[in-house]
C-alpha cells in the first residue's frame, strides 16, 4: 500500500490474540462485560426515567452519565468483538474516523459531565439553601448541554486535525479499536505538530476541570467534617463517594493509558487501553448503586415490576371465545 494517506481505504486493527482459541475466549469475556455494561446502564436509565422520586439534579446528571457510558463502550467494543469472532482485522477508513470521533465525543463529554457533577455535590453540601436556585431545571439542562457540546467540539477538532494529516507509516494500528495516539503514530514525523497544538489546548482544559473537581471536594470534605452528627456525615459522604470513585477510575485508567512510557510492551498497551475503554462504563452502574439507597430501591421496584409482568404474561392463557 502506498504511504500516501489519500490511498488508504482501510486500517488493520490488532487482534485480541494470535490463536483462534484465545480469540474466542477473549470474545466471550468481552461480550459478557459489554452485555453487563448495557444491562447496568440500561437499568439506571430506566429507573431514573420512571421513578419520579429520582427526578432531581443528581440523578439527572447520572442519567446523562449512563447514556455517555453506553455510547463510549458501544463505540469501541462491538467492532472488536466482530473482528475477533470472524477472525479479521479490517476496519474501513470511514469507520475508523467515525470510531475516533465518537469515542472522543463520549469520553470528553463524560469528563466535563463529571466536573458538573462535582459542582452539583458542592452546592448540595456546601450551599444547601441555594441548591434549588443554582441547580434548577434550566440550569441543569444548560450544564448538561454544555458538557455534551464541549465533548462534540473537542471530538470535531481532534478528528478533523488527525485525519487531515498525511499518513506515512502504513495502515496497521497496534490497538483493537481506532485510537487517536495510534493514528498519530502513522503520521509523518514533521506533520503531527498541528494536532499537538490542539492536544495541548485540550490538556489545559482537562487540567482546569481536574483542578475544579479537586477544589470542590476539598470544600465538601471541610463542610462534611463540620457536621455535628455522625449520621449526617455518613449521609453526606454516601452521596459523594460514588462520584469520587467514578472520577478516580476514569482519570486513573485514562492517565495511565496516555502517560505510559513508549517502551511498554504491546500486550500491556492493549490491556491498558481496553481497561480504559471498557471498565469505567461497566463499573459505573455498580459503583453508583452500591451505596445509594434511593437508587437501589428504585431498581428493586423496577425489577419486581418487570418480573411480575413477565410472570403474568407467561401464565396468561387466552379464553376460548377469544380464539378465532
């Protein structure tokens, strides 16, 4: 294949494993994780949408987070599963660019949304009397739209810059899905500086969001420690710890994936990237439902209602006079 990027019509992704047996084993493993992520996030979306007790700012943002998790894991994993099942490595040029765009969109919007969720917890604990004013319906919708819009703009800039670069290093990617750093490795050595400038701007914005999250929780912990009763402290911490766990999981895997040394082995590189793309969307529903009594109660009601309806339909027999 020519080194000119205009002649590249497809990319070659990295296979899960070299042997067919290991490929099928990895396929089963990641299919199970993917289905668990779909089920967990789907249950949270349904519970929040159906239970009017959960129509509050915190659960509204959690609803958006579940949608973003579904989007991010559905962008990277299904194509990798398909390639593993059919023993192929090919992804089209358009499919690769779409995968890069969607993944950056969902991941970027998720981080901005986590920043908004930190502000929500800050207002709820540090300024409870102003909570209804600062986080009304219009304010919540505006902040959620800003998170989604920021992720979209970030994805457009990176995707347009990256795929406008000439690719001089072939078309083989050392990853099971199209990832921005892997595409940049294929670009000419003197042409990637254009994308580096955009990366620096994005890194600065992400750093600002990170500092905001840290400062928010410093103020939250100070306020919680001033609460006289242990029960009040426990209740305040129970609403914050899931968000802290989700932020730590998201940032920990993302930073390790992008800041790891270049000399790292390809197998470990693959494992880190897969963990970064798969684990947060799969674990977020579990993290938020473990210590949240309101959400667990809503999920319990939802599951009971579905099971009763299923049992009723399975036991229902049409009357003879209804049968033609």
